[in-house]
């Protein structure tokens, strides 16, 4: 069965369906399919920056909280 025939078959089955709970389940499936992933809505620059951060972590290029605080104390005198 090709896609257009499948669509027509599904429409026919939905139109003939008597079970409301099944109709709500189908509706929920379709709504979830339409929802966009938040990741895809991020600008490309933000996605690239996140990937760069992950690569830094995987490469061991990280600083602990204590290291950052110590450097700030030394640099700014507090």
C-alpha cells in the first residue's frame, strides 16, 4: 500500500470509529508528532556553542567551581 492509499484508509477508519478514547489517543499521537523539539528552535550559533562546550568537557578542558573562585579572588582581590 502506498502512502496516499494508506492516508485514505486511515481517514476512513477514523471516520467510522466509535470509540472516543481511541480517537483521543490518535489525536494525542498526532499532536506530539507536530510539536517541535526545543533544540531545533535554538539558533545555529547557540547549538554550535553547546557542542563546543561538550567537546571541551570531553577533552578535559574544564575548571572546577573552586578553581574559578580562587582565580577570581586572585584577580579581583576579594
